[in-house]
C-alpha cells in the first residue's frame, strides 16, 4: 500500500518533471469534434462536439475560450475551457476558416473563404465591426507583432494582402506562388513567411520593404514534386528555426531561420496540415489529416517522439498557455 | 529651370500612374457551339451557358485579382452552328481587339478557327474538343488544350479498374465516328495497364428520340437481350459519346456487373459532386453566380480563362506573346482544385490534369492511381506521353 502510493507519486513527479501539462485542442474536420490532448501524458483526455467542419482553431489570450471556425455552419464557436462546452458563437462571414486575434485579445480577424472578405469581430461584444474586401478565397491570417499590419493570403488571387489595422485599408499586395494558405510573422516582426500549397514554396517577405526577399523550395528524395504542398508554418520565438508542414509529402521541413536553408525533413503522419508549440517550446504537435493522428516532435532533438490517435481528419491545433 | 520642369512633369506622371491610371484591359473571346447535344438523362441536358459560365466565373476571379494590379478582363461571346466555318466569328472578335480565344468547337472547326488567326498572333484555348489528334498530328503552337483527351480519360478510368482488379472488360461501342476514337483509346489503355477486352459489341444508332412516354418498358427488355451470351467479364465498358444507349446499361445488364465509361463510373475533368481540395469554394461561387451546378465544360473554360489571368498577373502584361511564353515556360502552374498544380505538356500544350471518376452522386476516385509511376510526372501516366507523341509544334 505504502509502496504503491510512493510509486504513484513518483510517476506523477516524473511526468511533471519531464514536461508541464498543457491542453492541446485538435479540430477534427470530419468528426465535427475537438480532441483535447494532455501534452504531458500525450493522450486524448476529452472530446468536444462542435458544429460542421471545424478547421481553424485558437485560444483567446485570457485562456477562457477555445475559438473554432465551423465553416459549414458559417460561424465561429466559443468553447469554455473550464467546462469544455460550446457556450457561444461569433458572427463571422460565410465559411470562416482561419483567424487571428490582436495583441490586446479584443479583436478577431477572420478570413471568410466564400465571400472574399476579412471580417473584424469584437470578441467581448460578439459583434461584427466591419469587413475588408480582399482577393479570391481568403485563407491565411497573420498579424505583425505590433498589431499594426494584418496579412491575409488569398488562395486564387495568389497574394499576401497587407491591411492597416487602424484604417482597415489594404496598403500593399504581394504576389506569391499559387494557393497561399498560411502567413506567419517572426516574433520580432523582421520576416513574414507565406506558404504556397500548389506552388510548393514558402515566400519569405520583408514586411518593411514589402518584397519577397527569399523563396524556400523543398526537394524530398524519392518524392514527386507535386506531392510537396506547404501548408502550416511554425517559427520558434527566437526566430532561429522554422517548421513547414508539407501536406501529402507527410513531412515537416525544418528550416534554418537565418539562412532559410532546409536542414531536415521529419516524417510525420499523412497529409500534415498545421502545428502548434507547447508554450515552453519543448514540443511541436502536428495534425495529420489522412492518418487521423497527431505527431509529437521534440523541438530540441528534432525528432518525432510520439503519435496520438485523434478524431477523423484532424486539421488545426491550438495549445493552452497554462 | 529645365530641371524643375522635368521634376514637375515626373511628379505629374507619377501621380497619374498612381491615381486612377487606365487599367490594362485584356480581352477574351469565347466561341462556342450553337447547338446542344441530346442526352438520355434529363439531368445531363446541357444548360444554355454551358462552358461560357465557367469562363465568366474565372473572369470574375481574374478581375478581383486585377483590381490590385490595375488589370481588367472582359469577354465577348460568339456562337457557331455545327459544321459552319468559324473564321468570320474569329475575325470579327479579333477586330474588336481580342487576342485570346476560348473555343468549344469540334476538332475540324477548331483547326479552322486557329487557321483564321494565323499571322495575327492570336492564342487559342481548346476547352471542348477531346480529340487526341489535336495534340498529336494536328497540334499547333498557338493552341493550348484545357480539355483532357480521350486517351487521358480512358487511362484515368483504366487505372482505377485495374486497381479494383476488374480486368475482364466487355466493351460496348456506339456506331458514331467519335465512338470509334474513344474505343481506340480504351483498347490502348487495356493494353498499357494489363486489362483484357473479352469481347466487343457495337450498339447501332438507328436514330430516334431520346425521350418517349413508354420507352422504359422496351429498354429493360432490349438491353439484357443485347448483352446476352457475352464471355465472362468483370465490368461493362461503354463508349457512347452521342448519348444513344450507355445510360440505359446500369441495372439493366444481363449479368449483374458494374458499368463504366460513358455511363456508370464516368471519367471526366470535373463533376458537380467534386468537393475536395477546396473545390467546394469554387462550386459555391459558381452556384451563387449561375444558380446551377458546374459541368466539366465549365471547368475546362474556367481553367482557360484562369490561365490567361494567372499569366497576366505574373508577367504584368496583356501581350499575347508574353503570356503564351509564360504559359509554356517552367514557372507556370495552375491551382485548379485537384490536389496538385496543373502544368502544360511542353511538347503539345496539353494541360496535365488528374481525372475524376464520378458515379453521378459522388467522386469515387481520382486518377492517377497510386502505384502508376512516371519518371517525370505521374500525371503523364494519363494519355499519350512525350516518347510516343506525333506532335511537332509549329
């Protein structure tokens, strides 16, 4: 009895010592659910039913809500992180997919794929403040760290639109390769990375000069070029390492944040979509759409260390800050 | 003094360029058929704006992009009766300053249209004719093909049937000239991918209406009679481009066998049920604009108009030579909701594309199938490949 208790404590201690436990929320596009993963135990500890076709997912800065875009219901649902229940909705436009919030956590910028607009929402008031007209099929959303420039990518127009968040006017349009899907600033605002799914590249944009300063391509030995379809991007806080999900190439490319050279490919599950770091940046979780699982990457070792089964067609992932 | 004037002029010029400079206008002509073909199913009856609606949607997409680049796309349309020389229609549109033509005509009429444009620097996009010869012995350096070929469609279907191990095919062919061409493509596919045509039968078109009030009673007796006594087979492959009999085969065959080809499981460039790889968005946009579903011809015309838009965006020009050069070059790739970029075969200007296999309700599969490998592009496992081509572009 005594021994067993000690054993239990030891196990708990070891787990806590290895990694702090965060909650990862994974949107399952086909199941219409969110899988809740305990990142220390690396297993699913809960499943939340949501609306039709959940994809884009994020946690509010106050950690109170998980926001999930349920595209086929034309809205964004708010999940209370305390109760794991859908408690409210936000008035996005039709078919919301990806979104980002401003540094104050007050505003949400949403890409609506179906009507070529970006919608601005007051999260607290659940109110739609306005729309910005952008290109065809808006998708990727990135906000400069100072909150002044919102970047939206449009998949059929093939541009990164720079939107002034004060005036809601487009101030620049930068052409990138075909079907741009994701936009990610470095934390210091020095670079903006935009992935082009069909073009097969990542454009590195200088946000001040507003020009493409570098283009990253990917050559996976033995893999046909059409299968290399960059989607999600994650960059470490120090800007030194970037990770790019290559879709049906089933790999994450590891990229030197300074030289923009591809250092390594990490084999994950099938059709890898998006990624999120644990707040301590020890782990990176990837959603693998076709294999219905999440890969766990040890960021320091650059190794895939675990795979977690989730719902059907996992798409997006967000991880709590505490 | 002179310097001041120059500076002032420069400032004026810059201001004019920035504030409301005239947009670059790119004019496109759409030349389609005046007649619609008869179909067995009411559901397949072509809408009046079949094809041109796809081009119009692409124009909207191009113009949304164009407003950020000060480019504007406009389109004029002409219809030509079957068997009528389209030269006049082409020249009339060319006189309106049109250099790009999206054409949905028969192979012979397409060649006449292209010949009319010779020497005037016109660029043609074949959105409708699936004849292999247009990409082979009759290929031209000024005609790009967004429609797939019969050999691409046949290979797309054959790969799936082979994947299913349905290797014994009963081939039923219509009596029209185009049916013979499609049957050739099916035989070629069977040979390439290891299927066996156990027997061929010809279904004679004896004329008559597609729609009658008591037709079904006869058909369910006629079809099994027609198919009786066939050697053992896994699947009935029907070739019937003129819509005479194929749609009557499913559920009426003598033996309980699936039907593929012109009915049942149909290989095509697009289908109203296709929703993968973001296609849902295009389908929604199309439905909003035209209150109907998007057909394969719509998609082939959409692809053509988007190719013009994509090239104009990249080269920042409306010049046909510059645009044609870009489309033929290594940097061109079209995002067309098929899971990978579409590029041009530089030896015959055919758009590489996956082939959808549709059963009328869902997309059953998309070819190329896994395991059909190619040293350059797996899309080149569909249709006549570079080493076999008879095309010499000129």
